[in-house]
C-alpha cells in the first residue's frame, strides 16, 4: 500500500512541472490551480494517513511480538537455569555413581576373598565339630561318673550338716541347762554393793573394804564414852554380799558381773535387776550411766548384749521379737513414761493378771523394738517424763520408781521350740528417812509412799525367805508388778548403792541391813526349768 501511494503521486509532480505559468490577471485559473493543488495535497494527506495507520498497526504488532519474544526468552532463560541445575545434580550423581561403582568393585573383591575364607572356615569347622563330638562323648561319660560321685558326697555332707545342726542344737540346750545350773548355784537372787566415790576422791574411815575379799564391807562407828572415864569405843558392822564394788570400780567391771544373768533372759528366764539406796548414792548412774561408752550403765549395756546375743542365735535358726515398756510408780500411781499424748488425756493404769498368770498393765504403751538404738530412744523419752523434785538430799532427786521391761519371745521354727521371758530393770526411788530428807507437804506424802513400797518389798522378801504360803505381793504396786521376778526360778539382782559421806552413815547402815535381808532369801531350785516350750513330733 505504501508503494502504491508513492507511484500515484509521481505523475502529479511531473504534470505540475509541465504546466505553464498563468498570467497575473488570470485569477480564476490560479484559483483553479490552487484547488487542484489542494485536492492533490488532500489525496497525499489521505494516503499518508493510511500509510501511518498501516505503520502503526505494524508497530503494534511488532511491539506485541517483541513482548512475546521477551516472554519466551525469559522462559527459555528460566528453563536454561533449571537445566543447568539439573546438569549440576546429574554431574554429582555421576560422581556418586562412579564412587559407588568403585566401592562395588572393591566389595566384590572383598566378597570373593571372604567367600574363599568362608570355605576354608567351613572345612575347619567340620573338622572341629568332629573332634568336639568325640570329646563331648568322652567328657560326658566322665562328667556323669563325677556327678554321681558328687551327688553321693553332697548327700553325705547334708547328713553331716544335719547331724552337726542336731549336735549344735543339743549343745545349745545343754549350754542353757548348765548356764542356768551355774546361775542357780550362785543364787537366784544376788546382791551387789557399790560404794559411790567421794566428791574429792578417796574412801572415808567409816567405810572399810578388805583388799583380799571383794565380798565384804564394814561400817565402823566410833562411840564416845558417856561417863568420860573410859576411852571411846569403835563398833563395827560387818556385811557380806555376792560382790562389793569400791569407789574405783568402772561401769564395765560392774556389768561383767551381771552379763551372765542378762544371757539368762534370752534363755527363757525372767531376770530382774534393781538399784536400791538413798538419794544421791549413785543408783541412776549405776543403772543408766552417761552417754559416753565407758560410763554407760547397766540398762544400755544389757540392751546391747541382748541384741548381740540374739543376732548370734539367729544363725542357729532362732527369731526373736522384743517389746519394750517403761512405767513409773509415783505415789502408788502408775504412769506411762512412753506416753506422748496430751497430759489432760493421760489414761489411768491398773495391774492385772492374764489368763496365763502373766502380769500386764492396762492402757500402757508397748513398743515393738528391733535394735539397740530404738530402745535407747525410748529410755531417753522416759527420762524426760520421769517425776523429779528437790529435797535436801538431792536437788534432782528421783521421786518415783521407774521400771523398764523388755519382753522377749523367741521361736526356733525348725525345732518347733519357743521361749518367753522378761528382762526387768528397775531404778528405785531414794530410800532416805523422812527426818533425813526434811520433806514437807507433797514431798512428805511422796516420801511416805516411797518408804511404804520399799517396806513392802522387804516384807515380800521375808515371806519368801520363810516359805510362807501367802506372799503379800498386792500390798504395793511395786511388788505386785515385780512378783514374776522375785520368786520361783527367776533371776534377781539387787544393787545396794551407798553414799560414803559421814553424815549418811545411818542411811548407809539401813540400806546394808535391808540388802542383807534380800541376800538371805533362798529360793527353791528348779534345775533346767524355764519358759522354754517344745513340741516333739
């Protein structure tokens, strides 16, 4: 179209060049020429507009094509990037593939080597299995022979062990019988005397201990002449007990003398040990001592021995259970020293006998214990609860009797044997007379109750000594509670503690006289009897 417009315009320009110039006056002609020119130019303009439109369409199409090409170019570039990334991945895969192929070749070689070794090992295994089978057959026959020999030896050893257990049990029963015989020959009730040392050390002149006789003690009293014409005379009071301990005797030395009695408790015999004497004579120290091992008293040492001996008997098939209680007798009233409840709700207690004739206390705390520390903890609790008051004799005088009981029950299931006993350890209240203690009011009432119970204790002992048919145990709570330990085949030990001060001479003399009464009691001997019960199958 563009070319056509150009060709059509060419003749017009040539015609114009051949036209003659009109005369100036020929205005009409000029106008006609001008009109021809205008028509020519209009045709040209129209043609150019057409060409312009065609060119604009062509440009628009070109622009669209350019955009499409750019888009395609962008897509191609994006695809080229993806292809390059895939190419890189493929290059890595190719490297890995080459490595895998290399590893495969190496492993193939290794597999070939292992297969060769495996064939060699199979050959060796077959050879060893043959040898092992041969060895097994010969060894099995030899082991079977040895096993029969061992079984015969084991049967023989079991018979020997059973025989030795029987002999050990018989020996233990014989030991108990002989031990009890020795204790009964020594006396079912024994009295030891212990002299407390002076504050400044030494021994006063009025207390005399023989160096060659550890069973004798003498109180010497110098009496002035009433007329003045004769010299002063000295009167001696001689006493003899099972053992007398001087001021230098240690706690260990004292306990060694009674350790055999403690053993009797495990053998099924009731054992009672109580300390008697005036306030300040060393009763509590003898029974309880201090916390230091060297100064521990009878109670902690006895408890320690009980649990150690029970442990050894456990190796022979014995099993023991221990039940502890701690009661105080204050003004003839029983108080539970292990009670931990409110004081306003403290229950009342009564002494009663069970159907098996055993003494028990109602509403009392009975604690099952399994070791020494538990018992010592209960003793510490009881000491906090025990009644104390101030007297002229001792600023912290114990105003009551304290009774610690450890009930022991032993069972030997293999022998169908049982034993039951009670270890009773008593710290008696001070025995001083009312004039000596200067007691008044409530303290006077306490002292009356204390002396009354101690007096009844003497009456009971005298009745036992005279073999009377009726023994007044019920006259006091103390004797009623201790009746199981004061007669029959029970073992009883009394410590009479004396104060060495000269102003305590009268109380010391009374204490020694009371102890002599106890020492004179001869209980009937029941050789070999205890609460040991056995059923023969």
